[in-house]
C-alpha cells in the first residue's frame, strides 16, 4: 500500500495515523502544498489523504494551488475511483471539488463535541465496530452545506449536518478530527489563526480547559482513530479485488 498525503500546514499532519502506518509498514508520501511543493503523478498511489488547514476552500486568490488540488481530488475520486480520506479542510475540499457547496459554520464548532452516526453511517464499512455517538475534536468555521453528487451523510451534529460523508464507493471524509495526539491542541493553538478562533468562540481562558478535556478523552480519540484506520485499510483491500 502506498498513500499520498496532501498537507496545508506543517502541524496538521496525519497525527496518530502515523503510528498505525508505521506499524503496518505502509509507505506514505507528503506533499506540503502550502510550501509550494508540486502534486506528483497520482498513478503510483493506492489512496489519497487530504488533511486540514487554516485556509478556506474559496481562498484561491491567496492560495492558487487550491485550484490544482481540487483538480487532483476530482481526478482521483471521479476518474480513478480510488480510496480517499479527507479530514476537516480535506472534507470540505472533497465536497467543493465534486460540485457540492461549502459555507460559513455559524457558530464555529471548536472544542470537544459529539457526533452521531446516521443509519447509513452505522452500516458503512468505515465505521464498522464503532459506536453511534462519538466524541471528537472540532476546530472549524466552514461546513459542507450542499452534498456533491453521489454522496450521503454518515454522521451529523446539532449544528453541523454533514459531519461525515461518503462519495461513491471509496471516498470518505469527516469534518471533525480523528487523528488527535497528546500534543495536538498545543501545536494547533500555536497557530495564530487557530488560537484566535478558539478564544473568540470559547473565551480567553479556553485553551487550558480544552487541553484538560482532550487529555481525558485521548484514549477514546485514539481508539476511534485505530478503528477507522483498520476499516479504511480493509476498504482499500476490497476496492483492489
């Protein structure tokens, strides 16, 4: 298995997924799009992962490489029909690239919250063996408002209808973060845009409380991450038969 990872900021890497990738000896290559690294030939790869970032899907003037990234996502999912996993911005980019629509999340969803699997989510292979209600880390001010063609909702929350979705047979994405590690909140809060969004939403003293809650929930986060990774790997195997 060989995975290509699109990153948009250094601190939003595959996180806890790296542990499981290394344990299985999975090869994975990172493209730091925000640093000007070009998108390579997609053909050698078995899966595409697209991570989060501080920019929005419509920020193409400030980040023109978003145009090429969306084209690559569209080619990967619609033409190659190979497995895709998107997280946060990667979730929004999947929708936008395939003809869906994203808009502002009001209010922004930042902190530890719960998402609920839909009936389709409960029966989807990506969530096999996972509970209907899941705690997760949220840090977003944009949401998927209109699904792309051939997509359906796998998880929702009270203020964000499309918390997870599937497009076609092998593209999955989550608005929330499953890759959380013990140092994730520290690393992300060091990014001014992320810190400002946190304090604007939850107050100046919110970071201390978020770190404590994240530490308490870390075993739960990591268990969900492991399950989702295992399920994704099985899905890759099924798609290649």
